[in-house]
């Protein structure tokens, strides 16, 4: 074979191999491009799925933070308890009584103790006379007597809003002359009386009135009941029946309840909460 033809054949063989190689290269590049595109698309889709979960997916559930409690956020500092004045023993320093409805205006109140108790002849209710011991008989027609010797075991019977028992005031009433409590039977429900001491002004409102036989006064359960914030005023029932000695057979009893009190000093003593609770 001539040398020229041999060279041509070699060249044509080389061209054919190059063409085949180029085809394979193009195929590989196309495959790589397709694979790369597929990877890109898969990654993008999966990223969106996990980054933006659909409604109802567990990933959309939000667990709320626990609500802070007072103990978890801070420890409250207790406020200091109010400092109350010491409950020193009450001392009688004088007092006055005012009853506008019957013309009593700031009349002095006198303390009446156990040592002042007397024996009084009273009607026995059957036409006879008996002596009743340990009775309260004010010294004069215009004397208002506060009995201060009730046993403390029943409560404080004092002229104060701190009283935890009934307070008793006694005075005379005469059917034949003038006396401090002559007008007691004329009081009406709702009338007020005022007791004033150097430290307090106490206002009581009338709730009831009724006669009680003198011989029964100390045993009458209504009269002797220990009631917080109550005032009982007692006088002879001058307009009622009289015994053989000309004395009234009955007492007129008027009952009042504390409805207002006012301290007249800057630092008052604490008042029993039960007293405040009964104010009307």
C-alpha cells in the first residue's frame, strides 16, 4: 500500500476516535447537569417542607411558656403590722351625759362603786315591803350614777368604746318633784344620748324601754345581759304604782346601743373589733 494512503487511513481513524470521545464527553456533561439539577430541585423542595410546615404539622404546635407565679418571679416582702397603742387600764376621769329629748345637757356623771351600795326597802309585789340589799341609790335628785363595780369576768363595763359589757347609769325620777331622770318615760325609739369623757364622745341610740319591778331588777335577764356596746339607764317609774311608803314599785328601764364614737385625742386606745362590728 502506498505510504500516502496509509497516512490517510490513520488520520481518519483518529478523527473517528475523537468524535466518539466528544460524544461521550457531551453525554457525561449532560448527565452531570441533569444530576446537578435534580439535586438542586430535591434540596430546595425539602428545605421548604421543613422550613414552612403545613397546617396541622407537629412542628406548628407552640408550647406556651409557663405563666410566672409570684413565688417564681419575686418574694413579696410582708408589710409591717400596724403599731397600736398599748391597751393600758382604762381610768375614769369624769364624764357628762347629754339627752337632748328631755333637756339633759352635759350633766356630770358620778362613779358609784360597790362600797356605795345600799339596802333599799321595796315592794314585794303583794302589798308588803322587803329590804333589797346591794342596791344602787344615787345620792341626790340630780345625780347620775355610773356603776363601776361589775365583775370583770363579764367584760369591761366602762364609759368607753372599749367597753365589752353593758354600761349602767342610774338616776332618780320623782312623781312629786323634779329629778334628773323624770323625763325618761318620754323617750322614744331612735332618740339619742351622748356620753362624753376627756378622751371620747359616745353616741347611743334608744332601742327599747319597759318597766321592771324593783325586786326583780337584779335578776331580770334582759337588764343584766352582758352586751357589747350597750347602755342601760334606770330610774324609778314615778308615774306608776307606789308602795305603802310612797315609793314607786317599778323601775323604768331604757336600753340604748352604741351607734357612733369619736376619739378626742390624737392617739386613741384600740377599740374592741366586736364593738365596731355592732355599730349601726
